[in-house]
């Protein structure tokens, strides 16, 4: 118990105090000041203020971030039938504070290029792959091809395949994706938010 008490009352190093001061100047949100006032322990106020400070969160927009090693943050794999919904998702993701860079085939594919080449390049040059699995997706051979490309790329590229089910029964979920958790799209807004949070992770 004695060593634990000493650990709790151990003086903070100067760098921690400096980071505390810088987080106060960087974030003037009322929640950070209320967290400070409500906490009796200085160590706790440091932890809370650091969590609330936007500069302490992993900065994916920093020039040294691994984010810039790829052309796109997200590649959206979908059937053409679902284009309207996918455009809404892309609009939502690109409008976030992180300004996600999305690959949307009909918008971003180079005219005159082969479909296979464009699909493979999009998969290889993206960190994450969102697959909007709908009845149309399951019937589209290009969607299945792109899904297999993403699954082949994921282990080497440190990427993440994010299946999103819409109007598809669990029994029809592709066998190739059975080892992956999926997002079931019921309410559009909450599903979009969940996709965004998954990409951030």
C-alpha cells in the first residue's frame, strides 16, 4: 500500500505540466474546464484535459501521418444500383472534420482505363474498404471481384475491410466475410456515424 500511495503522490514531470498548459490553451471547451474543477486530484484533471484536447488525439491530418502513404482513406465498394446511397455516404465522410478522401468509382476512375485496373488500383491505394452489401451487390460480379481484391490486400496493407449490410439476411452474408464483424444499416445517420468511427479506429 505504501508504494502505491507514493506512486499517486509522485510529483509530475515538467513535460506533463507543459502538456497540461498547452492543452488548456488549445482547447477552451467548457467540458475541459468543468472536468478540471470537478476533480480533486491533479492527476485526474491532467488525464481528462488531455483526452478532451483535439491536439492529443491521433492526428491523422499531420504531414508525418501514415495516412498520406495512400491516395485514399476509403474505397467504397458498391453496386451501381446503390449509387444514390453511396453518394450520400461519401458526401457525409468527405464533409467530416477529417475530410476523408473517398474513392468513388464513377467519379474518380480515369476515363479510358480498364475497369479491372481501376478497381485494383483503388483497393491497393486505400487504407479502408467499405463494402455496401445489398441484394444488388451480391448479384454483381464486379462487386464480388472487388471484395476478393480487398480481402487479398488487407493482411499486407494493414487495412480494414468494413462490411455494411443493407436489406440482406444474415444467411446471405458472403461466406468470405464470415470472420469479419459487420455494420447493419438500419437508420442511415447512425450507420454513417458508425462507419466514420470504424474508419477512425
